[in-house]
């Protein structure tokens, strides 16, 4: 900080369920003169016509009939058959109509002709659904003929009943193959292998239930799904949800406090002799790596109690170290010198195993392919090259794929390469099809980060905004602002439970945190005395965050605690919680 623009290093300067069968089959008789069908829980009837519908709930938007039927369905699915039957009796709202019960009974008893006849009485308006349901029933009829050795009956079913449905030639040929080949029959019926006749028919009912409209057959575990959706929405709306406990109570609305956010400096690491430019936790969260303009990188060990200690100092670069990259198994670490070489280190021993370089060119970024067998690097001529671990060049994308100061990333399937190809654009290249797509911004992109699930892309821009993009449909999802960036490359990251937060460095010496979904800023953490260049959230511990600064320190952030002690390279000091220096 404070140096003239021309003195700033290039790296710091911005250039222009399937349900259990028991829940479907173990039904008994619960009241006099009424027998509950063995599939009482698996299907539903159309809504009865009762004139004006009663509405329930505080806002009066829930139809009573639907609500009662879904509760009844849930009781049966959970094995409470007697309670389900009593609710039907007391409410007068039956889970299934008589025609649906007939349909189910015909399926369970293998009365295939009657099943097709009853299916046509269910009032299905969609001809395509009707034909698909008929095909499932007749396919089961054909397979049962084959299982009993009635080959000619199976052939008649195929010719006289299935073929007239107008199904595809491919389906007809596959069924014909099952008739003439026992091995093909075994492959087609693998889903029901191990089930007896009754259970295989229950499986057919499950498949029909997925196909037919929910007003006729309520989907399995519908109530559980609705409750889970409500809980998920509450968690997503909670600005501070970052708990290791994934369970959420049904008894009250979910709300977390700020105490779940890492906002207190728990340790200050002071081993670097110059500005800290890059920090990154290992994939398993057991290590932290940092790089500095002091021409070194450091591997730090994260202990079970959360304390961080120096494991190896990695020396040997002739220029400042721009960045580091962990191998997928965390056994190796790459360090990239500023327009120099990329070195590969053994994390256990701290030994340099190999240097990757290109004659006449220098390297500016590095990373790993998902299998950990290839290394990729961005070069000063704009090309992206790949080497195996023995140092042999195996692939090179030439041309203006990157700019002089550029991040490069590869998706977890190894198929797409992302790079800053010009000041305002990210290039996404499919390695197999060679197809190219662009994410274009109005302002200069200074850095980017790909989410662990490859769905999201975080872009830092020269206009002091951070943009969140969907990589699947190439849409801008959110913008985050408030941090400061005027001269340097500032890096951001995803973090917390389900990557629910965005963290970023800033030139005003603060660490900024936002709620990813809402875009609301939730913290601006003081403590550093110089620009914060990079942040990294521990992927294995949502309560641990690291930040690297021009003040030559790395701060480890954790939860607020009664103990105000902060450790500086192992020595304990008292601090005032969030503004220690």
C-alpha cells in the first residue's frame, strides 16, 4: 500500500424415494365390516365435488379436502394404518374413490384386461398419459406370461395389445427381444428382481402413481416434501444460517444469530516478511497455504482444536509468488512465481518435486485437473498449457485464451476450461467439442472463482462490485458491493454451510461478508492494517475463515467466544474481540 502505481507488481495492478414396501402392503382391518385395501397408502382419488370448498390455515389458502387427504396419505406411509383409517372415517374424506380402488385391486390381482378398462374410466384428459399407463400395465402382463413360460401368450400381448398403442419401434423390438432371449428378459426386469409377485405389482402401482395426475394419485411422501421445502426456505432466508447441525425444528420458525458467523480474530500468523497475496485452505480443510511477495509460500497445519501452525516454508522462487493450488488429494501443492515458473511441492516433506516451465515464456497462473494427474497453467502469451506430473506437455490451447494477469479454472468433470480471455470477458471452452461461450461484463474483470459444484462463478470487477453468475445458463444472479478496490487485485470466495456466503478482501483493510442469496452485507471485519488481498473459507469448517493482507499477516477468523485470547504465531495475546491489531 502507498507505493506509486508504476512500482506496484503486475499481479497487484489491474490492467485495462422410493417408499418402503411395508408401508404399501402391511394393511389390516380396523373397524367392523370394513377391510382396508393392501394399497390404501399408495394411491388417491380425484377430489370430490362438494360445492363450496372449505379452506383451512391462518390465511385461508389451503383446501381442506387436499389437506386431509395428504395427512391421511402421510399416516399410511409412516405405518399408522389404524390412524389413517380413523381419519378417513371421522372426516368423511376418503383417500381413494371407488373407481381408483377398483383400479388398484385389478392391478394387485393381475386382472389386466379389467385394469385397462378401469384406467379408461379415471377421466384422464391427456391421451399421452393414458397410453403410457396402458403400456406399463401391458408390459407387466407380458413379463408375467414369460415368467410362467407362456411364450405364445406373451407374443399375443405384444402383437394385439401393446403394438396398437403406437409405442416406438425401439420399445417393440426390446420387448420382442425379451420374448426370444432370456438374458434380455433378465436385463429388462432387473428393477423387480428379488421381489415376489405381489411386491412386483406394488412396484407397478408406484410407477403408475408417478405417471398419473396427483389429483388421482397423491405422490408418495407429499407432506414430508412440503415440510422440507418450508424448512429449506426458512434456512435460505436466514441471513446467518451457518450451523453444523443440519436439523431444523418444526416447533418454531428458524432463525440463527450472528454468533454462527466467523467474525473474531482467533489467530494472527506473522511468518511472511512481505505482503501476503494469496491464501487457500486445502480441500479437506486440514492445511492452509499462503504466498507472498517475499518470494516464498508457506504450508500451515490446521489442528483439531482450530489452532494453525507453520508446517513448511517453501523457498526457491526468484520472484514473488502469485498464487498456490492444492491437488485434489491435498498431497501436492503448486506455487506460481510472478511471470516465472510453477513449482510442485510434496506437502508432507516440503520438498520441491518438479518445476513446470515453457521455453521463452513465463507462467502467470496454475491449477489441477480433477484426477490430479495433470497440471494446467496460464502463460504470458495467452496460451493455456497442460503437463503431466513428470513434466511432459500433453496439451496446449494457443491463442489469446488469457490476458497477462489471469485466473484459469477447470470444472470438476474436467470438460470445461474457464479463463479471463480479455479485460471484460470470461471464456468457457468445452475441451471435447471445442465449443466456446463468453460471459461478458461492462467493466474490467480482475479475478474470478468457480464454486465447488461448478454451478456458480464469482467475478471481481474494477468498478468495486462482485458479480455472481450461473455457469449453466450464463445469467447474472446477484451483485455485491461495499468493499474498496482502486489499484490492486482483490480476491473473493464462497464459504459457509452450502456456500451460503460470499467473503472478500478490500483495500480499506476490512474483510467483507455477504449473504449469497439475498445479497445483503452482514459483516465488515476490522483488524488488518493494510489492504486485504485474498480470503479463503475452510471447506471443512464453516466457522473458520482466513485473510491475507499487505500488512504481512494472515488472520484466522472464528466464532465469537467468551475467551478473548488471540494467538500470534503461537503466543497468546488479549484482544478486544473483533478489532484486535
